[in-house]
């Protein structure tokens, strides 16, 4: 598969009706959640710095009780768009179950390469871990799924003391093999070369033995996203990871994350299991 066929393989919005309206919808819904949190006197801390860049900040949504631990949700957007402000309401499922939820932004490509963004997310998780005690659970969508999966790789992206606290990771519609992206128009911004694409591909990395991870993907997604989730399971189960792959009915690339809002959803129960 070359050229335009690879562009089509990763093109979600063009294949989901009315999806161009989603970013504005997400932003409005998240802003309303933040407003309600203020009115209801829920604990919400915004723009906590974890680095020097203006985008190296995260929000922390706290539960009504002492946190059971920390959940981190890393947003998608192909590493080239969006930020934490679109997703605050997606913290509710874990928050309502008693977990603190960290939502980081990161520097976007082409200003940052994917390898730089990986390091930023590591710093965000590390900083948040200093603020919330207990086990850590990671979740991320699309490019965010890639980034949280990279935290498990044994090239020591995440400090050992933080990685030791990782209880479970859920990569939602994650990108685990970046090599095909070299052939897309997006690579004008991503600037991937063969070396970085291989180094940053979790399917080509080794997870520490016993790592706990779920690849969660919508049954109605583009075939490439389903392939990438199945491929991660295929590669990592042979490397002694505790990995499963869930095909979530007919959800598309955008509806598949809606379960994070519901404290009783199968997706939230998988994340917190």
C-alpha cells in the first residue's frame, strides 16, 4: 500500500458522517464540564506545569474522596492537533470511581518530533505521580494510545520508580506501528524517517515481562486501526506481556472513547480492573 492508499487508511473524519463538527462539540462539552465542576465545588486544578514549554501543562481532576490512585488520559489528533481542553469530561468515568485523572497537553508536530512528544508525556506522568499517590493507570486515544503504550517499553522512557507503579494501560484505537505513516501526507508535519518510525513503534519494542495492557478498538473503525491493535497483541503476547485485545462492537474512531465518561461502562471497568 503506497501513497494515497495509506492516506485513506488513516483518514477517519472523511469516512464518518458529520465528524468535522466534532472538535467544536468536544470543546463545548468539556468547557461545560469545567463550569459545572466550579459550580458543584468539585476539585479541578488546571494548567499545572510539567516542563518549560507553554504546552507542557496538565489538568488534574480529583474525586470527592481520597484518590485510589492516578489515571492519565492522553489525547489524540495524530500528534499535530488538539489539546487537553477538549477532553475534561472524559475524566468523569474514572473520577466517579474514586480516581484522580490527569489530562496533559503536549507540543505538537512539526514543532516537536514524535520522539520529543514521547518524552514530554513521560515527564507529565512523572510529575502527576508526585501529586497523587497509589497505582497508576494509563489511557490514551489514537496518537495518545501510541504515547501511553510507549510508556511501557523497556527503553526506559518512563523512570523505573514511576513504571513500577503502573497497574494497567488501555490503548484506545492506538497507533502502534508508525512505519506506514511515512507514506502519508501527514508526514509533512510528522517528519518521520525510517529510524524514528521504528524506534517509536511499540510493536518493535519490548515490554517489561508481565506488563498489563489492553488494546481497545472499535469494530466499525478503519481496518488499519483494527490491524494495529491486533498486531500489538500478536507481538507483545510473545514477549510475556499480559495483553488482551477488545473489539468494541460497531463503534467508530470517535464514538469508541465515549465510554470514558460513564463510570459503569465496559471501557472504564477495563481501565480500572
